[in-house]
C-alpha cells in the first residue's frame, strides 16, 4: 500500500451499468468503496496519522467515462443501423 494501489477496472464508467453487457467489471462506485476499505485497513496497520499523511501526499489519477459512451452506443446501435439502412 505504501508504494501504490490500483483499483482500475476495464469497462467501468460513471454510469453504473456501463460495461455490464460486455464483461464483468468493478464500477466506479465499487472502486471508491475499495479505496475506503483499503484506507481503513491502512489506518489499522500503520496508524491514523501516518495513513492520513501518506494519502494527503498521494497522487490520484482517475480516467473514466469512455465506456459510458460505448455503453450508449451499444445499447442504441441496432436502432441507428436500422434507421441508416432502412431508407
């Protein structure tokens, strides 16, 4: 935990259902829960002050949302294709 933690999950999106029909994934909400659980464990093992100091100096990278577009596209592709080719 001291050198880094990764909660990334391919297919996750801001929308809870993003990626659900493609494969199993950890939603963004679940990833936040995993962070909270890890932080609680860290406080128990290294102490509250040391844990808070470490997290306050940490870098967080959140890249999410592309699969929300894909989710919308997949759910609507049949309607789009049907309207394009039924002319």
